[in-house]
């Protein structure tokens, strides 16, 4: 299954771990979108920064 991940909140003031997780998802700006295959690794990253992103199934 594929998911589209959209950053909806800023990473300013977040921990370094959360910032790097957003970068590894390919998100650097608000409203930027990336598509990923839903693997266990991607699911874990989504869970860690769920308060900063919006996830949609494709």
C-alpha cells in the first residue's frame, strides 16, 4: 500500500530526532508532500512525527 505524507506543522522548536525523521521522510517545508510504500520502517517514522504530518492512503 502507498501513502501520501504531507507536512502540516513546522519543525522549528522540535527535537533533533523529530527534525531528522521529517528529513528522512523527504519533508523539509510545510505543505510539502511525498509518497511512500507503507513498510514497517516508514510506519514507525510516521508514528514518531504524527503530530506534524497528515497521512492519506493512495
